[in-house]
């Protein structure tokens, strides 16, 4: 399996979809993004993540979680809350966050 695609269990599970448009502020962003990816992997219920950003600063990150309670715990994690606050203040011109229940999942294996 391609490492870019997280191995998720059979549904149901949840997807947190974070779409954003970056600001011109770069200071600290890359380090914080790497830290959040590392920290998320340590959280109970974390299943994986996919992320992409275009040259104009529009990006989408989808993280997958076992339960809604796992998502709530991640949202409330102290270090993640600091990243959220900094993102709202400095790194994002606009963002949208959506939480969806995955009912079906298909793939074409390599």
C-alpha cells in the first residue's frame, strides 16, 4: 500500500476535514505543522492523516479518528489548542473545519 494513504479500519469512523487559505506569515508554521502531525499520531483513536497544499496557499488536511470522543479530546489537547490559537491569529486568512462520519470506503490497491 502507498504510504501516502493511511490504513483505516472498516467503517464507520470519522474524518475531520480542515480546509484553509494560508496568510503570508511563515514564522513557526512548518515546525508547528510537523509537531501537530507527530502529536496527533500519539492520540487515542487517531487512524491517519492526508494533507495537500497548492502554490496559492489553499490546503486540505483530513485526519481520521475512531470516535467523536477521540476528536473532542484532540481538539482540547493543550498543545493543539495553542496551535489553533496561533493559526487563527497568524497563519490562516480563512479556514473551514468539517467533521464527517465515514460510512463507506473503497480503494484500488497498488
